[in-house]
C-alpha cells in the first residue's frame, strides 16, 4: 500500500529520546510507539540495528517491503526512507546511533566495520545459532549498560558497538552487495557521503573531486571500478532516487519537487527524470499501485 504525506518526516535521535547523547537502546515495540505512528514515513539522521527475538516486523524501505522474523538482524543506514508496522506483537531490541558517536575516538582501523553500513542502505546477515546467541548477549549487555547510565557508559557502549559491528561485518549477506574495504572503497564511500549531503546544489563531478583532493579522471576511474558507472551517473541517480521518494511518498506537486531538488526550470526536471526513468514524473506517480 502506498503511503503519502505532505512531506517526509525527518527524525533525529532527540525526537526519540531528548537525552540520547548519540545512542539510544530500547525494545523495538517502545521504539515504534516513540515515533507516535507506526506507519509514519521518515528519513533519519542515525543508523539502526534491529534484532527480532519474537513476532514479526514489517518494514517499507524505499518502496520495497521487508518482513523480519525471529532472530533476524538488520542494519539500516541514515539515508534510507522507511516506515514500520507490525501485525502481531514483536519482541526485540533496537540500537540507534549517530556516526559522530561511533567515530568519535576511533582511527581508520575501525572504519571498515562501520562503512559497510554506509555502503548499503540495508544489510541483512547470515548468522549461525552461536553467532545469534553472541549478538543477543552483546545487545543485552548494551541495554543494561545504557539503562544504568554509569560513569563512562558512553565509552563502554561505543566499545560494545564496535565489537557488534565487527561480528556482523564478518557475516554480512552477499545478496546485499557487501564489498571489501580498501583505499579506493574508502574514497568511494566518502564520495557517496558527499553526494548525499550536496546533490541538491552540486551536480558537477569537479566539486566532489575537489573535496576529495583527487582529479575528476581518478574519481571516474574509482566509480567505474567500484560501482560500474561514472561519477556523473551516480550523482544523477541520487537525484532521481530522491525524486522517486518524493513522488511516491508525498503529495508534493512536480513543480514543488523540482524546486526542492534544485531545478529552476520545471520542464528541464521533467526531461531529466524521463531520460533516467523512461516516463515523466506524473506517469511514474500514476503507475504506483495503491
């Protein structure tokens, strides 16, 4: 079912817990209740780790529906538009954290275990029963530490989180396209992060190459090697993704969406979208099934 709103909500950790300080740990049912509406579509400024211990959780993420069941563990990046609903009582734990919290004191040694979250909007994991028990135990330790809030708890939680991400990173599902981190992949992730932050204003590869202190030719070479397309295509794809989200999830007019995405000329936005998708924005919206 398509859910549309006047605009997409943007959640920050402070909206979930005003005293979050970079990390929030709570039962999944409490997290759903904290948002006020289980069907609310939203973007968010934090990363999510979900562990289902019982029941089912249905989630819509960028037009795709996912059903999670017992012992499923899923990570969701901060650039994924999603909503949750559960048809039966669901038990489990959710860990919400910001990039700043995790990266506050770590050097590049820890980066690969965090960047798999940034490389994909969603990650699923293939875990043995022993792996699941270890993850459950570790998340329970984190929940207790979070609830007691003792002196130095943030540092303890950061260390626990690092261990958890390392455990999950070793078992990431190949179906989600996990890639081995190396120097080029780190540049690629940095480029994608810059695109997420600037795509509405900056459409030329020269801006991103300059920010990364590399040439446009080298940036294109990395993009082709790591993502199979040049940097200009990746930038345009990010614009189209946001246009699809707004068309799919909001009541905004094509004109409003064009201006929101930095297009001064609406016909040019329509031409741009049609060149990428094969149909106009209005046709795209009409073709979505209710």
